[in-house]
């Protein structure tokens, strides 16, 4: 089931990683809704988030919480929203999105375009 996320985990392709532990990875979404939009994934390959066992799901959520706290600390926003859609890539993942209104999490909106320098700036900011 090797997905693009597995290739980021294995460092076969680059990603703007902002947090990692032995079981999880968080990196900036390449097609963000807003600056700071981050994906949080388990390193195990599982397509559907609710197919994760209870321990793995709980640990993923706790890891996502730590990442969300870091995002809120450095990206101006009211809250960090969380969404699980799971249709784009066949690998369980959580979207963490800095939000000031509900519309900030509207996935039908056009994605913003960032150049690699801005991604690097955001990565540096979020790994402080």
C-alpha cells in the first residue's frame, strides 16, 4: 500500500517535517488551505484511521495535540481545527488547520500556493 506519506516517512521524498517521534510524523501540507496546515500521520501503514487499534489511535491523537499546541503558539489563529477526511491519500491522517472561522476548514476552497522558501520559513517557525 506504499503511499506518498510512506515515501515521506522513509525519506524517499522530502516533506517539511515539523514533529516526529518513533510512531508518528507531522509535516506541512503541500497543498494547504492556510499557512500552517499540517498533516499528522502514524508511521504504520493503515488506510482508514478507525482501523487503527485503540492504543495507536489514542497515541496519534495525543501526538496531534502536541503539534496543534505548537501551531497555535506560532501561527496567528483563534484555534487549531482538526479534520479527518481520509480520501486523498490511502494512509490514515489528521489535518490540523489554524482557523479564525469555520470557512478556514472548507476543503472545497482553492488551496493556497506557497513557494519552498515560505515552507522552509514555516517549518523553522513551527520547530522552535
